[in-house]
């Protein structure tokens, strides 16, 4: 499996994978991804099987300590020199799940954030995934202020 960061040329495949992995109320749109890729494509980690995108992890960098809904909407808030790597999405298409691919991408994002001198990473997840992210060292900080997709989210933080 090949892991690389994104370019704007990945826009359509990233959008398609997101639509396959998240319900419409939670999924980012093509326009969202176009804006994000124009600001922080190097913070999209893509995994390919041959030439097929099977999974990706994405997020912005900021000095803000908590992940907010505004960050999803405003890619221009990205600060390449920021302290925290935010993770917005962890996507694996259904037929490739349960093989550790998402975990490999999370480990890569962690490794890159550490190498870039970040304080750590922050993500939000549903309660059923708290134990999954804990395996990578993320600590549950409780219910997030996020109301994205009208879902209850829990903020998880990995501090170096």
C-alpha cells in the first residue's frame, strides 16, 4: 500500500471516498475539499491499493487547542506553523475495513506531526470509537462542543 500526501488532483477521489464513508449530514462536500486542499493538501494522508484510493486521514494545523466546527468550514484558519494537528476525518472504504489501514494512516499522521514539532493531535469521534483512538494514545477529554452533523462528539487528544 502506498501512502502519500494529497494534491488538488486528488479532489474527486477524496470526495468520493468521503461520501462512501460518512452520512450526508457529516460528510464534507467537494467544495469543502477543494478549499481544504488549496490550503493544506500536505495534511491529507492518502492510502492507495494500486491506483485506487482506499483510505485517507485529513486535518488542519492550528494554535487553537480544541477542535471547533468553524475549522471544518474555514480552511484559511490553517496555520502551517501551528502547535496542534487537527484530524477532521478518518476514512476507509467499506471493503477495505478491518485490515489496519486506518491505523497505519493515523500512525503516519502522528509521526509527521511529531517530526514537525507539534504539541500533538486532536480529533473528535463518536462514543463507539473512543476505545479505538485510545489504542494510539489519544485521551478522551469528554463531550466536544461540536454539533457537526447533529451528532454527539467526544474530543480526543494525543499530547507528545
